[in-house]
């Protein structure tokens, strides 16, 4: 098992378990497992391991973030719709202090106004949105570059 400093968490919020069949015109037809396998391969090629967790439950996600503090070097997070209002998730990320890269398959800034605010962005190193599954790969690459620059 890779040491925590060489291990990343890919964390996915609500409804992302439905990728593949969920609104394919927006999110495509690849499943979450497809995205995770590409992102994990990207991490491995850079010398990192990656684990993946998904939950539709805000409290469960917060619990996972708390645990992540001792297990991982950083988080690639697609918080789904929690992105836009879940200040408790914002606070959890801030409390743990791990580097976070926010990712989205779609580009929320180009969608409905309620998707334009992200409460994750202020506690993230940066955000990657609009590149479909490539957003996860780019998120992993950006996080590893950040970690290696420390
Ligand atoms: C999403 C964008 C969110 O606005 C939406 O609620 C999702 C998916 C994305 O990956 O594009 O569930 O995070």
C-alpha cells in the first residue's frame, strides 16, 4: 500500500453513481467506474495510488473527508450538487486542510444560475470543469503537480 503521501482520494458526491445513464447529453455515457479507472491510471503513471469513494449522503461525505486527513495526500473532489450549497462540506475540507482539486464533468458556469456558485472553490487549490471524464484526469495531474512542487 502506498504511503499516505503518495495516495490520492477521488471523492464523488450525489447522483454521480448514476453516470452512464444520467442525462447522457450533459454527462456522457461513461460510468463513474470508467472515469475512476482512467483517473487511477493517470495517478499510477505519476507514482501515486488512488482510492475512490462515492456517496449520496452529505454526512457520509463529511465523515470520509475527516478520515482522509490521515490517509491521503490530497483529494480530487466532484461534490455534485453539494458543490453549490453544502457549507458543511466546505467547513470539513477547511478543517482537514488537505489540498483539494475541484472537478466537474460539465461546466457549471455555463448552466443554470444556481450552479454558478461553488462553496468548494474557496477551499480548493483550483477547479477544473467542462472536460467530461478528462476533468478527473486533469484533476489528478494538477493535484500531483501541486504536491510534487511542495
Ligand atoms: C456536476 C455539476 C453539478 O452542478 C451537478 O449537480 C452534478 C454534476 C458535474 O460534474 O458536472 O451533479 O458536479
